[in-house]
C-alpha cells in the first residue's frame, strides 16, 4: 500500500491509502473541498471516494477496455486513472504521491501538453506507447474519446457508437438548434480524424472554472422532494439566480431532439475552483444519444413516439410539462431547420436520404408540439388575468 494526497489545485484535501487502484483508508483535511459530501462514518467516506475514482476512469463498456488494462498491467481503469494522477480537463482534482513536490501548475492539462496517442490506440493498442499522463485515462462514457491540442486550445473528439455513426452528427445538429434558440451550449462541429468522423468541441472549463455534475449538486438537497424543484432550489440557494430558466431550456432541447441520455454526469453547474462559489448552470453538452439514433427502422421514427430520459421524470414528454415561462421560445428561429438537418446528415455515408428526411420532418413536428404548449400557456395566463 502507498500513501497519496487527494488535492484540489494545490490544497491537500485528504490523505489516501491506495493499493492496486483501491482506496482503503481516507483522512480528510478539507471537507468542503471533497468531491462528495463528507460523512462522519469513515467507511462511508471510503466507499464514496472509491465510487468517485471509479466514475473518473474509462468504463467497462468502452471498446478496448480489456486490452487497455492488459497493456498497462492494471486491475481496472480506475487504477489506471489514479496512476495518471486522476487528472482530467473537467475539474481541478488530482492525486499525488506523498513525497511528490510538483504543484498544480506543473501537472494540469490546462497549462501542460499531453499526447493524444491513447485515444488513437484504443482499441488497437501499440506496445510503444506507455505514457500515463493523458486526459484520456480519465474520460468516462462508453464512446471512444480523444483529447487533442490545436493552436494551443484543447478539444474533445468523440466517436459514434453504431454502424450508423449518427451520434457525432447529432451533436452538431443539437449545436445548430441551440444556436438558433439562444440556448447556452458547448459548440460541436464535425471533424475528420484518421479517416473517421468525430464530433469536436472545446472544453467548457478553464484554469478558473470547473464542472460539478448534477449527482454532486443533488447531494446538497432533500432527496425526498420533487427532483426538478429540488434541483432548481439547490442551484438558487447556492447563488445561481436564473437556474430555472436555464434548466427549462435544457428540457426543451432534450424534448425536441429526444435526448435519451441526460444523466447525472452530463448536466450540472460551473464552480469557481478557488472560492468554490457556484457561478452558473453549465452549458449543455453530450447530446449525441438523440434524434432516434438507435432506431434503425425508418417506420419507427416519429414525433409522437415517447422517449425515455434520465433526468427528473424519466420521460421527455413528461419533463416538458414542468417548464415554466416559454416566452423565450421562438419557432420562427427554426425556419428551414429541416433542410439543414438533412444537409448535415448527407455528410454521413451511413445514413440514407430517407432516414435523414424522416428525422428532419419528425423534429419539425416536435417543434409544432412545443409551439402548441406555448400557446396553451398564453391562453391560460390571459384567462387568469
């Protein structure tokens, strides 16, 4: 067993005893800077820190997982992430040896370069790449991801997950829709890399801001209350005044594109990493599992079909009923969006024209459904005046 420090920037948050990627002991110094709520029970804290570390690594579902742990002679990618100091481009936590004299400025990926060889090598790993300092080691999600640096800026490339390779194109389409509607989001474009089409986006944090996911946000509230109201109340109580407006915009986008994967890891808040002050709702990202991406039969694509989601009610069609003020929604801003969707999908050789057209027309139908909801709200307000 070896002793390490969990650090938040240069602040020692806790002392950890680790062996083969498993954390057996934890001694907390700065409980307010823990990546979870501190428990008085030490065993609970050990369980929480192990869960946090596991969620930080490449998941078992990622293609090439077995080859990866075999190549690096580790028991799990959690261990691999810890060996890579747990560094990523999402927050400012890292794990250092107890005698390691390096500071945050010496190791973080905002100031320091890294190889993007790991993302390229999965699933075909090569023997000549042994670097452990790579943000790809701490990139969760089942789709292949590669962090790259272009002109000094960091970008994430994300592949598709099926023979259709539709997810990267969905990400780009979601960005176009968000641009038109004025919804805060991370900008996704299409990027050809090694003869494969990826979605490409800049990272949404920097040396000052870090991302706190909704799972961690919920830890600050009452588990027994309505999830939607609870989430908004927590954000507002922590200083985010326009929380409901931004959350409602997320719900609207997810409804329109039928996003089935708005889970606790891909929405949250941005926090000042020095003061720990919550700054704002994080811009929307990770919208690839949408637009009937997993439906191969064109006849099963339609606006009226319900879509499960992983936020609030568990269904996009129920979530949309939670939305409050819709005065910001302008249907006219989406004029011609069907043609743009078809044009974007035309760049994907795996998607036939009939499929692209059906997705585009079904999306427009969902826009009309949103518009009806808006008109209903206006009517209701006028009746109660």
